[in-house]
C-alpha cells in the first residue's frame, strides 16, 4: 500500500506542473506575491519575455510589445479639429511598451545614453519636465529608471523609462499614463521589470 501511495504522489508531482499552459516551456501565467495573476508577454520577434497584470491587454505584439489597461480617458488637445474648430480629442489609457533597438553610437553608460540621446530626442517632440533616476537590475543587467512629465498639445502625461543595455542593444520598458492615473497603475511597470527574462 505504501508503494502505491508513493507511486501516486510521484505521478501527481510529474503531472501537476504540466497542467500549467506553456509556450516553448515558458509558463503563460505567473502567480504574483500579492495573490494576483500575471500573463506572459513575448513573441518570436524579441529575445525576451516578461509578465503583466492579468487585467491588462496586449495592444501590439511584435518587435514592440504594448500592453494597456482598459481604463481609457479622452483628453482634449489645443489643436482645432477641422471645420468645427473644436479641440481635437485623443483617447488614451495607461500603457507599457517594451522596445529593443541597436545602438548606432557607443555610450559609456546609461546616463550618457539618456542625457545625449533619449532625453534630447523626446525633447524634440514633447516639453519635458525634470527627471529623477533610480538604479535597478533588469534581466540580470544594470538598469536605470527615469521618471519625468511630458506635455504635448495641451495634454500632460507622466512617464517612466527603464533602460538597460545588452550586446550593443538598448532595451526600454516604458510606462505612460496621465498624471492623475500614473500612481494607480505604476505597479505594472515593476511587475514587468521584476519578471523580465532574456530567452
């Protein structure tokens, strides 16, 4: 009887992990410390994957991954729309994008990249508020998180970029929300960074 029980326990231990849905041996779901579930974001076009809160949805899934909440809001710009002259409306939702691209120049450090490329590039399109930087590790690589405000055409946003390098590539996890909703969903960026894995 003891052998039968031991055999049943071994079989159960072997079968249970295989019940979790997987993609190429990567679990499509992950239980977070707070008891909530996270879903897999990744595809064959990128060399990484990460998890996002289960109540978010994938908006784009190719060389750039974008996930967003369904907590949308409509902002009015200071751009007049067509003949009516009414302000042009823009629908937005808190979102995270994951991007990777090759470095065209050598940057000595992440701050060098941020100060001499990323921030000036953003500044050509947006009015940037002051940024604050925080050091962390993502996917085993040293990273920096920059948080700042953005203004464009009368719309104000708050954004955080987590930037890290690997093999002459720049990786960025970018969280964007209106200033009112930024704190509500900012934890999703932490989840993405903490679960980010290179394949």
